[in-house]
C-alpha cells in the first residue's frame, strides 16, 4: 500500500519528498516532538520543534492528560479529531491504549451529537464532500483524494444518522468515525481509507435556517435526479478506485435496500446498516440462545422497528435458520414485525412499496381470537401477550418502548428472555439494562446498541454486551481485502456472525457479556476476517488459497500505529 507524499518505503525507513512544515502539516508523517535529531537535520525541521526529543510514552502521557481536562464528551470528540488531523499515528496509539473509554467518543453515541453540531465544531476538512450541484465533476473530486490507493470508502448522504434523522452534511461524522474504527479495530491502514459525504440537500429546516450550516442549502433531491446522481458517483468510483470496498452508511430506508440491490453485483459493496447490523445482532442472538438452551430455530422473535437495520437482522436470522435446516417460509414465520402502525400483516394496504415488509407480513387473519388490550391496530403489547416470544429486539429509536408491563409479561412465559434494545444513541434506547434485569428477576439476556456500565443485581455483576457493528464491519473489510474478494455476499455476513458468536464470553460465564470486550476487538476482527475470506473462496467470489496463506495476508494487512524513520527522498 502506498502512502501519501511518500516515494517508497525501505527496510530502514520511509523516504519522503516533503520538508519542514509540509511534514508537520501531514498527519500520517508528523511525529510532533518525537522526531529524532537526524530527522530534524535531514528534513528541514531544525528550529521548528522544542529541543527535547519525546518518546511515544511521553507523548501519550501528555496527550491523555490534556484529554482528561475536557469537561464534556463533545469537547473530548473535538480534541480527538484535532489530534487525528495533526498526528494520526499518535491518535491511534492513544485510542489503542484507552479503547473502551474512547470508542464511544469517536463513534456511538457521541458521534451523533458531533454530527448534529458539525457545522459549529468544524475545524479541518477530511475526506470528500460531493455536492449535487457539482455532479459533472465527481470523477475529478475523487481524483483529488489525498491518496490514490484507496481500498475502503464509507459514504453517506446524511439522511438517517443513527436515530437522529436528517443531518445533512453533518452526516460526515459517520464515515469519518467508521473508517477510524476500520483502522483501530482491524488495522486497515488509515492512508487507504476515504470518507465521503454526498450532499444532496437536507429537509432539516433547523439546518437550512442555520447561518453557519456548511452544506448545500437546498431541499433533498428525490426521484430520478437523486438516482442519476448516485449512478454517476458509483460509475466514477469504479473508474477511479476499481479495487475499493464501497460501504453505504446511514441512508434512509427507502434508499438503503434499493441501492444495495442495484449495485451489489456491479462492485465490491455492502450496506453496514442492513448487513452489518444484521450480522452483529445474529451473533449475539446465537450466543444468547445457546445460553438459554433454546435453539434459534425454535425461538419466536418480535422485532420493534422496520427500517434498514431490522431488514438486515431479519434476513440474517432467516439465513441462519435455513442453514440449520428450516425452510425460508418456516424461518420467516418465526418473526413478528411491528412498525409505527402496529403489526405488519397482509391485511394492511400500505405495504406495497416496501418489499421487505411484504416478505415478513403475517397472514391477514393471524390475530383472530387474540386477547387484545384495545381495539385498533395490533400493538407490541398485544403481540407479546399472545405470541409469547423468547426474543425481543428494539431498533425503532423509541425510548422506553420496552416498559415494565411489557417486559414482565414476556418474562412470565420464558425462562431466559432475550432482550436487545439496540437503538442508538443512548437517548433512543428502548430500555435501560438495569430495569430489564429488575423486571425479569435477573433472568434477561441483554445486549444494547450503545455502551452501558455493568449492572449489580443481587450478588451478581452482570456485564452488558454492546451489539455494536464494530465487531463485524472492520473484520469483513479485512477479510475482503485479504482474500481479494470481488463481491460481498450475504453468506459472508452469516460466516462473520458465527465467528463472532463463537467468541462470546457468555458461553463460558452466563453472567458475562454476550459480546467480546472492546479490548479484544482486534482478535475478533481477525477471526471474522478469516471466516469471511474462507466463505468468499467457497462462494467463488475470491480465488482459492490455503488457510495459512489467508491468515498470513490478514496479519500482513493489520497495521500497527508506530513511528517510522523518515528519510529524505
């Protein structure tokens, strides 16, 4: 992999053509006070730095002390992004040293607040901003990327940022954060990543009226104009970066599935909101059902929400059940879907333009004879009371939707209720883990979308697993790159889920987390990458190689943040 502003790398160092402030202004080259005496003399840095030559440990101590002085999480986010824009190696070393503390700052939940305030906290450009009025120049903009060897692209149009809705150009915080996690969690070299925002306007009136808003001040483009713009973008990516993975992120549900289906067979692409969320949730459910000693195939599942994430979760559950011997019809029949209008069923007349809902709609008369709380649409409470599910998943961004009465009703019918309130950020979570444990007498198996502290219940301390895509998408990307996969298949995500589920601490200790700790995320990413690469070969989308060779390629790709001796070109 080539690096920006670098002629080539030798065994004894890396040759660079830049000098003086040019080096200090290049985040991947800047070492700050850690430049050696030789580097300072040879690279025109004499006098530009304090005389003391600091070690990495000294830099980490100073930087962490400054970080700790920040008084709120948004300030901490701004501090870390400033460090990333100044000294990228130090940024990743700091994150490695404090990964559990800082991952929620650079991504969920704090990235949501940062995206909301993006135009007010903006400091320095990172990535590419491709606005609709510049559609004729997309290829030129892609060629303006700082590194021609782009291997992973994360792109958003900012319409559905977490559970916060349309944030326009503020959505750029998501691709930047996701790509930081690719590097932190799977070792993808940061110089080969590219965040992109497609600015097609915004319908957020607060942003349009904000005098500091940095995006295109126009209502969102829709219909054929939007589709043509996306087509022009994808075509340009295929010309400029033909070997890159393109990850779609936080598109509205009416676009997310459509774009994935339209382009998945044309280039190496996937949608993390659909496939990544589906896989990471499936991994947790596999672990939880093993702990509960009721196989996934025998579970009844209620899903609150019907957006992109639920689409992916349902499809992944069906794929896993079918792999265990169920038919697609049997697998879909185990899932009850609840949207803003209640139970999704074939008797409704509003499902025609949503193929996902049609596929999972219950028969029109399926609730005949039910005990109901009230006339009208069939509610979540009605379904839990009559279906008696063993699994309840919330991805509707409806805080408090899993209330005490609902949870106690569920827990009255199953020994180990499996409850996943996975909406992000924390303010959108359907329930709080401490309440879920209290209402189920400590029997619930819980995973959440945002991080929560361990819960003390009786004489136990229950660790709450985070159903976080960070355990899936970095490893998927690593496996795709290492195997040379030409496409990303659904089977690769099922393989990723199985690999992650096998690492669940709850398989050893039922009071432990359903997911590995963030401190072990690189180990998890490597396991996921091995499974994804092997499945890519099995599916015929990657050339075969021996398992040892695949492992060697994965290890070779996993970059570690350390300073390299710089030499004049």
